[in-house]
C-alpha cells in the first residue's frame, strides 16, 4: 500500500490517497496563482510512488522537472515555512514528446484510429459535413482501403467526391459542397502542420506507462507551446489519447494506485463550442476510465469552464485564487465556492479572492471516497528545477531515451492513396483497348474522346500535388452528386 502523498499544509497536513487518485481531480485558479506549480508537485508525487504521468507543457516551462531544483530561493523558503525538515531537491525521469517532432519523440496515430468523430471536430465540420466524412470512412472500410496518413484521407475524400453518383444507392447522397468543405478543411489542417500527426510508426500508448530502473513513474511531457497556436488540434489530440486509453486498457477494478495519471491543461478548450455528442463522449470517458486505473486531472482557470456532468466526477480539488472585479467574476467565485464541501470555520467565497500565490483551497477524498471538508493551505514546494532545460539538455535526454529511434523514422506502407493511384493507372492502360473496340463498332462520341483524353493526362498528373488538385476540380464538376 502506497503512503499518502503530501500536497499541502494548512492547519493540518493534506495528503492525497493513491487509492483515490483515479477518482480524478481539478486544479483551478486565475493566471499566475500557482496552478502550474501545483501540477508539477502532483506529477512529482505520483512519479515518486511509481505512477507514470502524462502532461502537456503549454507554456514551455515544465521541462526542468528532469533536473533537481535549487535554482529558486523561494522554494527553500517555502519548505522552511512549512517545516519540511526532510526536504531535498530531486530530478525525475522524463520522456519528451512533440507532434511536430522538434522537441521530443514524434507523436503519430493513423487516421483510422482517430476516427471520423474526432477528425470532424478537428476540421470544424458542421453536422452534415461530419456525416459525409463518416460515409468516407465507411466506404474506405467496405472497399478494404486503409486510412493511415494524411494523404490517404485526402485521396479518399477526393475519390468519394469524384464517384459520388456510384455510391448514392448504397450510401445516400454525397454533395459536392460537403466534399469541398472537407477538402478545404484538410488543406487548412496541413497548413497548421497537422498532417504530421497522421502516419506510422503510430504511438503505442503502453510507452507512456513506464517506470525507470529505481521504480519511479516516467513523466511524459508533450511539448505544446507551438501546438497551442492551434487550440482545436491540441484539444482533439488529448481527447483522442483519452479515448484510446479507455478503449484499449482492460478493466482494473480498485487499485492501490493508478496505472497512469493524465493532466489535461487548458481543459476549457475541450468544451468550447463542443456539440452535445462530443460532450457526451467526454463525459462517458471520464466516468468509466476510472475502472481502467486512469486518473484524469483537469487544469483550468475556473471550475465553470467544465460541464456540470464532468465537474461532478472530480473528487480531488485544488482551487487557487479567483478574481472578482466584475459582476460576472463575482458570480463565478460564488459558484466555485459552492462546489466544495462546506467548512463551518471558513468563508470559502471570501477566501477564494484572498489567497496568495501558492495558496489554495484543497479538498481530497478520504478512504471511503467521501470529499473532505475544504481547507485553506499552502501547496508544498516542488523538488525539481523551475527553469526550463536548455535545448542541449533536452536533446541529450531525448537521445538517451530507450524510445529513441522507435518513432523518429516514419514509414509509408501501401494504403488508400497508393491503391487509388494504382487503380487510376490501370484504368488509363485499359482505355486504348476500349477505344480500339469502339472504333471497330461505331464512332467514338465527342464526350468519350474528351474523357479518354482526360484520363490519359490524369495518369501523368495524378502523382503530383498540383495534378491531384486539377483532377479533383474537374471530376468534381463532372461527377458531383446532388446536395446532401
């Protein structure tokens, strides 16, 4: 049985029970009130008892967790203030990841693994366009066409659009307008660098759940400072990870400690303008993933950033200061105060606005799963370095990882794009024989000559990006179906 994890001290010690850590949690507070330090402290505490951690570094200041602290005199001062006589500085095992492959091991998944629902949300498709995208996936599955990387999805959307009339009976109308909207959204995604996320070697989530030689949990840090320029890509990537963990991990029951703790920073991005279907999926994952041994901790400015259905499932809470400068702010403070189990000795609504940096209102679950009475406390100091690693320090850790080389090289096996190109090439080769038979029987119609000439030129153009764009435009006007 793992010892309780000391996370704060007030009138008494406040410790998180490892056996209750997979009941999820919340870290909230205004900018600059100490949320990031609290996240760091929790990650260190979990690592120290052998629990792997995943978190996104949205501000670029978490990489120093790999090295012992001592670079900030206020840390030692806080330890002394809290009477932590055994406090020592310590670095922790870290693996760096990066969707763009620049500041860590590349992170990839396949188009099929992410699925049409999350990709539709990523592409900002409306309901009708999302339905068409789902049909694209279904047609690919029915025809044995693997959707692995970005060009596979791009080619498949184009193929369905070009042949919409052939699919109408089996799948329903597929409008040229919806296909065009999907294609434009895919181009936008590529301009943001999102196409690098799709392909192989696909991420094996088991690689997130490792310990080092001394038994400490590995802290997986996703470089997200650049990724945050595209907030929807960030949110959908983390949602995909949660969904994959939920779908692939076996039932674990009640454990002494979690298999993995997942920190979702800037959590409000997941729910901003989200359709009901997506909110329902997130709620389902949060509710059920606990039984897989996964703890999710949402990090956001205000608890009201999260839907009530999700907020009600977060048993361990750390609330840093909120500001009440406007009537709207005052309403938010009152609502946040009401989310805690009341403490008769504490005016929570007033205290929320008075907390100093590093102070928080804390409530954790007891051994029976009951929320504790909220207490005002000071978060214990982190043991790792607060300043970020230098590029050379980060590069040495990446190269020294046991995973180095596994994800650095991508490969491109035969999938939808290659098969569709091969099919087009075969059709072009068959065209001269068809033309000869037509000449022997009857004269070729002008339309037939036009299409034959087009097919020949298509064979030369289909391998290039410019050619594919030309073909998509011409065939879209020839074979465009009725509007859906």
